């Protein structure tokens, strides 16, 4: 039994070491733009960017294919493009949601959050289902999940969230695999189930941003990217290819990094 334990430790250490040492980054493409306010990557790996007065959509080669003025909508705080045919846009200033199709055409009107009895929303995200979305109401530290776009119906509410997490306001919220992840910068990640019950917390005080995939939660630190397995909790870490990364997305072996100069797409490859 003792030998087996030693063997397992060595295997885990070897896996950790190889991820950090035997893999290298390769730059695949880049999009130079110093004024990105909000951004996301859809399932087709098309880049959607909000900058000044425009909304832009770029193809997989980072070439602009659609543009749309957002004068009627105002500043965009969050872009959630997880559903390729309908992208969610959230404006904290306007307290409004708007949905655009794959040509960036505004559709189904606008959702005024005050009409949903939301006092002041600071976070929004899609559900895994394209007809549902989450809203964080800062006023009373409440989380709502709404069903429907045109006539939204509240079907889940998590009240007094600050008493549950002992934290102030979440830095970001995202649903993944029917779980809602709340990230608090300087603290960690709280995971709630589909019905709003707290499942667990990961303590990550030095993490800047997070991004979940089917099996892992990726965490951005100042100079490195860490991966945590959602079931086993196993952790792997690798150094970042560039400095000053502010945000990121993960799609298979590709990782998109956003810094002050724009967005860069990298792949990880194993050194021979």
C-alpha cells in the first residue's frame, strides 16, 4: 500500500512537471486593437469585440466580417457568445440586455432589467440553455435566473448571497455544465448547482480571471495559467507566453489571451 501511494505521488508529480516543462506555446494569430472594452469567442471560434462605438465580429483568421453600431445600446460591459446564433450583450450603464444574431443584427428587442424587478445589475451571463440567463443584483446581493427573452420569467433566485459567500461583489459569473461559477478576485471560486445550492469553494486568492471548460477550471495568475480538474481537483500549471495578460478563453488546445494591445491566439504543443 505504501509503495502504491509513493507511485501515485510520483505519477502526479510527473504529470505536473511535464505540463509545465515539456509543453511550449506557439503563436497562431493576433488581432491588434488597443481599445477593446468587452470580448468573447463563440463556439465557431469567431471573435466578437466591443470597441468605442462599434461591435465587431472576426472570423477564425481574425478578419472583420461584420460590424454593428451600438449607439442605441451604449457601453457594453459583458459579451457572452457561448451560443453562436444568439450572443448576449450586457450594459451596466444602461441596465439592459440585448441579443444579436450571427450577423450582429439586434433581435428580439431589448430587455430593460428594471422591468424584471432588478434594482442594479452588475453581472450577467448566459445559461447553458440559449433561452435562459443569469443576473446578479448588487442592491440586495441576489442572483436571478430568467427563462425566456421577450417575456422573461424568474425561475431561480439565490438571496442574500453575501451571507453565503462572505464576500462583497463577484468579479464575474458564468454557467458551465449546469453549474454556476461565481469568481471573486482575491478570494476564489464558488460553485452553485442548477437550483442555487452551494456545492463548494476553491480558494484562489491570487487569481485574476477564470474560464471553465467541460472538465476543468482554468485560472489566470500574473505570470502563469493553472488548470484544476473539476472532479478530482488535480492542479497543473504552466508559465504564460506573454506578460500583461488581462483575460483569456480556452478552446481545446487553443488559448486566447487579451492584453492592452489586443487578442492573441496560442496553441500548446508538446516538445519532442
